[in-house]
């Protein structure tokens, strides 16, 4: 099947993307707010045990991988998503990049040096935005989301390119 790797990755990404939009509506309005915490720390396990198993899984995961600052998260049904707007935007961009690779075939070994430099620069748009945000103390959710979508899309495109290149090299042996 053509694009199998992209379809598999898209399926996995959807497993994490769709619940971000559904779970805030499953919980009573206003019950999942002020989830601010630290990355790699379970800050709110007392809240997660009171949720259904699926919500508990995703919000626990979000608690470990994301700071979940309310001011930097999308709020739906007066509940925060399980990850911040940057993380959900990266995931959305990743899926966009996967769909792009399905629609437009990436020619193996045909990225020029200029293409590679351009992709690297685009990939670093999110870290650059983060550094600028920290240095200037300017909080722009639109730029946070836009750069995250770009970084996610570039990550998917490069990942699919590398997978296809590896598969192509293995078939040549």
C-alpha cells in the first residue's frame, strides 16, 4: 500500500489529537481548569483518579509531558485541553505534514542543499519563537500556534522522507 507509513503515523496522531477536542466536553463544564504544573511531574493525580479511564489516561499523559498552563491552553466547554496550545498545534501540524506527504510524493534523494537548510530553519521556528518569547516577555498565542504548526508539519515531512529513504536503501541491497 502506497503511503502506508504516513497512514499509520496519521492514525497514531489522531489517537492523541481527537481526544484533545472531545474530552473537555465529556467532563462537566468548569471542572478542568487551572491545571498549571511542571513537565515530567504528576501535579494533579488527585484530579485524574476522579475521571473516567480514558479522560484520566489523556490528562495524566498531558500532566507528565506538558506544563498545562491555563493561559497557554485552549479552553473548550470551560475545560482545558489535556495539553497546551503549542503541543496541540505541533500535533496538528504533524498531521498536516503527513497529509501533505500523501498528496504530494516526496522524491527520494531529491532534496537539494537549499531545501535541507530551509527545512532546518522552518523546524527551528518554534524553538526560536520560544526564545524570543522568553527574552522579550511577549506572549503571542497566534505566533505560538503558527510556529508550532510549521514545526509539526516539517517534522512529519522529514520523518516520512527519512523512512522512505531508508526503505529505498534497504531495497537496493
